[in-house]
C-alpha cells in the first residue's frame, strides 16, 4: 500500500462526497449525508499516515487501494 499523508487522504475523501464538519486541533472530522460514520483524519504537516490507520479510514470511507 502506498504511503499517504493526512492532507492527501482528506482531498481524496472530499472528492468521494465527504464534507468537512469541523476541525478539532490537528484532526479534521468528515461526515457524509445519510451516513452515521465520521472520519477523523489527523493532519500533521506532510507526515504519512501509519498503515493500520490508513486502512481503517479507507475501509470506513469505502475507498480501495486503486483510489490512491
């Protein structure tokens, strides 16, 4: 799996229809109309997200590896 920063993942989920609901510190909270799922994406400069966190966020956002 490709390494992705929080900023890049945030852009990707926004293209997928997710909307930024609020920012709490360095975490951007995204929601999608008609869904109870909330995504909390940490944005720490351009540091890549750890693989486990990235997989979990992508699974909740219904994204695949090919979307990266």
